[in-house]
C-alpha cells in the first residue's frame, strides 16, 4: 500500500483524506489505542481502557476507496475493522481484484467482518452461515463478526440468530457502545458531530466511517456518487 503526503498545515474539518489522517495523527499523539471489534469481543474489560477509538468502516459501494483509507491507517500503525457486503451493486467482493484487496487488508492486520443484508423468507440463519463461509474463503481468515447494512431498512437480528450462525459479535451491540461516544458519517453528514471533536476532548470513541467519502479534497456527495458510477 502506498502512502499519502506528509502532514503540513492544519486541515479544516471536512470530508477529505487529509482531515481523516490528521484526526488519527492527533489521536495517536494523545495516546489513543485503536482496538478491533474482535479484540473487544474477546476482552470485554478492554472497552473501558482510555483513551481508545473503535474504528468501523462500512464498505457500501467501493473497495477501491476502502483500500485508500487503509493506506493511511497502515502508515500510522492504526487498525480498524472493515465490514464487507456480498450483495453490493457497486462492487463484487468475489472478483479477483476484490479478493486481492481483501487479502491485502487481512495480511496488513485489519479485521474483516460481514456487512450483512438479511433477507426475510430466505432462512436467515442459513443465509448468514453461507455468507460467513463465503467471506472466510475470500479473506482466508476467520470472520468473527457482522454489522447490519441499513438496519432501519433491513431490521436487526436476535442475538441467538447470529450466534447460531457462528459469529462472535454484532457491531451494533450495546457492549461496544457502553462507555463510548458514537459518531457516524452516514449519508455524508457527521452525527452528532465529527469524530475529530470527540478525539480532541479525549473521549472514548466509536466511529463509523464510510471510506467512499474521503477523497484528496472535499467533494459533494452527488459528485462523488457520479464519479463512482463512471468508474
């Protein structure tokens, strides 16, 4: 993975790769840890260690941009968890080029999880079992957890369902939110505020970051999606 430019002047808050990198650098300077979801699932007491930032990347439309964000994190020694869709229109996770990216992420120390899209009437447990096995084959690693894609639309899963499918955690569980301040950039809008502000205050953070928004300079959501469709 290649690196990006070295840090220079202060980067204003916004959707840019430079601002994202600046946030991570400043967090590291403050002594932040960056555990993966699987680590916290296996070590519940680790959720209370301060300061720490749980980084979640929902890869909704492009593995290319997931790799770009990972490049920044590799350079800084930051780890995160990438949740991968198997039903995406924008990319085929099982294409040869996609599998190469997934292997690279896994070998670089990133955790890979399933970005699940439950389909009612298809046998949910069987669906999850099958998708977990497929993604494990693509990555060559255990898939320990999942995150629901668009949970308001697709619904949530009962604990016993995903556990019986072989997963150790679901990223929306309360144990990951307990003692943490959650921030998400879903729909190109940070809610309740950019995670840079949470990091500045030294708070424990759970940040849901969609790699597709972070280009070399801020772009509008419409322009970003138009460029992706043209690729």
